[in-house]
C-alpha cells in the first residue's frame, strides 16, 4: 500500500483563514471563477452557507423549536456554479425559505431568550475569571494546546478545579 503525504502550503492556510473570515477581496482578484468557495463557507453575499445549515440543524435537534430537520441535501444537490457563484434551483425556494424561517424561530425562542443570554454572560464571566489560570490568550495561537483545552468540558474543568482562583 502506497501512502501519500498531503502537506498544506502557506497559501492553503491563507485561503482557509480567508474562507472562514469571509474575506474574499484578495481571492476575487486572483481567482474570480472560484468565488463560490466563499459562498460555501462564510457567505457574506446572502448569508446562506454550510456553517449556518449545520448549527441550525443541530440547534433544531436539541431544542423544542420545530423538530423538523432542514432538507439541506436537496438544496445542495440542486445547486450549481454560475459565474463563480453558487446558484440555487428555483424548485428549492421553499426549502431555502424554511432555513431562514427556522433561523428566525431559533433567535426568537432560544438565542435571544433572557435565560440563554444570562447563561452566556455567566459563562463569559467564568472564562474571564479562569483566564489567569488557563491563559486563553496564549492558547489561541497554539492549535494543539487550543484543541486540548477548548472543548465542551471546559466549564467542568473550571468547576472541578482545586485551584482557589477558580
């Protein structure tokens, strides 16, 4: 069995950062035919991207807000590239409209709910208080340390810690 090593070049990392940030200015000049990549990852044009579909489906699944999952596969399968941008088939209009309706419902019933906002403030305060111990501002520049530290159990680590500062 032949193993191939795939290595990323600095230009790959630059592209990935630009895709995540949605900064298409440099890419637009170099490769206008591939602007659709920004539509997939962080769509500044119409705010319809895979990140949104992922978190909406996840949040719909874990909340009492309309349990019906979004039919994003149909949208993706019927999309095509046109003039360097993703174009959606008209027959998926209702599916796309449903995505934005579900997003509105989640904002109205969950994201902006007073209890959720109070919890977000408490978590933020806990992280600020834990910063001198965990040194978050240093960890963000070291991917290995960041991945070891930043996970769903972080608040449990803070809670279970024997350190008096925490």
